[in-house]
């Protein structure tokens, strides 16, 4: 039993780690574009903002389990197969990108307008303002967003598990629920609770240190 | 020299600045005063190109401020430091890094010995050597503004723009910041433009001042001229009332400027003319350590001519109310 569970915990970690990393890197780009083109941004552009914002909303409004299925061809194209732990990273990442993009956008736009004006007054370029002011000032808020993302990805990874991704959620369902093995269900749930608690604690600690 | 020539700006069909022409000389401390909404902060932002203007011209040292020419504009901005009402420091940078930030925007190596020396000197100038590595949240309002001043000076500007820089500070801290600005003006020869709604600021440091209302310059001159003998709008702004003046006899207001405020005109006049009158209202104010004031006296109708002639003789400005 323990071997199965430890193995599954490893799979959960693997899926969550890679989908977090990838979505943070990719989601950063639309977040910056949204921040730049928002009406209070450095380069206000209603058309670009509204289109991008619409796309983000569309992807966010798909229930994960449906997104998981409709992007199977894409998953196969990227990962080479549609089933398995590695393949599960694709839908997890796709659903996480708009989520983290929105969170980063909100974090960035919370930057004090006065500080941005001050940077402008010293002749800073838009590029410098993005990196040296917006991002610099928003790092603690963005980190909070990543913690939120990791926690919801742990939840989603349980669903991804049911389509062959493995992981703790999958074990809990297959061994615990379907085979009436309550022990599995309890242990898997406990491990997930501990995971989430640890990540939240780590996040809070880092937030305090960084801000 | 900063020249504003017929500058106009509209915002959503509302005229924010209507036909403003001001010339600010090198090395002077120039005040722009008015109520909030008068357009003074917008005017200041037009000077360093944070905000565009619709027509007219703004020239700084002969160069046109044009928001469309970004390269040229940022070079002009480098020559103008700016400080703000809310300090606008980066919360996550310490005092040293906040001061160093504009250098980074200009690709100046902040690790070089000259840069380090310069940053440290500026922090010393504003009196914060012991707070070099404190974060803004560990500083008081006055200290934050000092950091902002050091930051505004790090690119060796010729001009310092102050947008309500003391409005968020206590009166005693305000005085400290103002004397620091005065010191910077004197020792470094930096032209300072102060936008404020506080009379105290203008009185304490400005050599010349413009009074702005509804986007127009209604009065310009030395602060003492503007405030001792104010026009109607300035009077309203100062919320100054001469109180209840007697309804019989004649009320004459006397204005004391440079030369006349030292002389005991009032008592001398009573003795010389051998008449009596009552003093109904008065005020004395400090302007950059000179005292100016005005006084209202109530005289009998038959004495009016005599008194007016006497005052003219003594070169005291007066006005029958």
C-alpha cells in the first residue's frame, strides 16, 4: 500500500511542479500585455486588451474536466500521447495559464500609480518600468498568486489522474472509492491536506520576507 | 530658463489650462499656488512631459517639450527631477536603492566608486546617513520626502519640480523640508518650481509666484505683493476677511512692504497730524524672513484728505475700503 501511495504522491508532485512552472512562464506574457494595454497602463489599447481579456475568460470558464477532454488532440500533439502522467501536464498547464495570467495582471496593476509616475519622470522607458517598477513591486503579490495556483493545481491534478495521469487523486478514487478501501481514501486525503498546508505556510513565510 | 507660452490643455472638453504664459528664471524658486482643481499639478506635469498639452509651447533651456519625441523628452526629463505629495518611493527598495534607481534607468553603473560616492553624498545631504539601508515603511513622512529629494537629485538635474511636496507633512516637518529645498537651491543652483495650496510654502521660500484659478494665471509677482495687497480671487483663496469694520467714518487700509514696515508710521502720523483714529484690523506676515503687513484704520470723514496726503508722502500704499 505505502509503495503505491508514495509513488502516487511523486506523480502528483511531478504533475503540479511542471504545470506550475510552465504556466507561470507562459502566463506571464499575457499578464504583462494586459497590464500594458489596460486603460491605466503604459500603452492603453482597448482593442488588444478586450480581445486578450476575452480569450482569457473563455479558457477560464471551461470546467477543467471538459477542457481536459476537448484538448486531447492538442495534448497528443504536444506530449506525443494523450494518457499518462506527462500527458496530464498539458491540460493542467493549459487551464492554469489564463488563471495565473489574470492573477499576475491583478498583482501588477495594483502597483502604486505614483511610483510609476515617478519612474516616468526620471525618463525611464516602458520596458524599464515593467521590469524595475511593476514586477519589482509586485513580486510578493505574484508569489501569493503562485501559491493559490499550486493549491488549485493539486485539486485539478486529482481529476487529471482519472484520465490516466495517476497521482494521489487517482489512487484515492480507484483504490479507495471504487474498491471500498477507506484507508487509501483517508491517507491520500491527509497527504493532500498536508501538501496544501505546507505550501501555504511556505508561501506566507516568503511573502513576509519579500514584502 | 523655462518658458511657457500660451499653453492650453483640454481634458474631456473641459479647459484645464487656458492660455498660460509664465517665464521662470534659472536658479530661482518659483511658486504656483491655487486651490485643488486649479490646474497647477497638470501644469507642472506639462513641463516635464508627464502630461501633454494641446497648444502653445513649453521650452526648457530653449528646448521644446514634446511628448511625441520620446527620446528627446526623456533626455529633457533627465534634466528635471521631481518630488511628489505621496513621496512615491519603491516599497521594496531600501533608501540607498531608491536613490540609485534613476541611475539604473540611464544605464549608469551604480557599482562604480563614483556612483557609490554620489549616492552616499546625496543621502548625507538630506540627513539620512543612518538610514541608508532602511525600507520606506520604516521611515516617517518627512524622511520619505528626504529620500525622494535625494533620488530627484541623483541625475544632476538643473530643475527640481515639487508637486505638493509638503502637503502630507506636519507644519514643523514642512519647515524642515522647505529649508532643505532652499539649501539645495542656494548651494547647487538648482531652479525649483513649487506647486502648492499652502500659503506657508510660498511665503517661506518662493521668490516669485503665480496664482492659478480655473486654469488661468490671475496674478503673478513677488509673494509679498500678491498676498499683502491681494486681488479679489486671492483674497477668497486666503479666506481673508477684514472682519466687521465700522460703518461710520472712512476705513483706510494701509499696506506695509519692504521699506515702510520698519517705520512707526501709525503712531507718528497721529502725532504729526494731531488726530485720532482707531485701528480695526491688521495682519503681519513673514516672507522669507522679511515682515510685511497691512492694517485698517477708521478715521473721521474730515481727516481723510489729510491722512491720504500724509501716507502718500511717506510712500505707504493705501486704499479706501
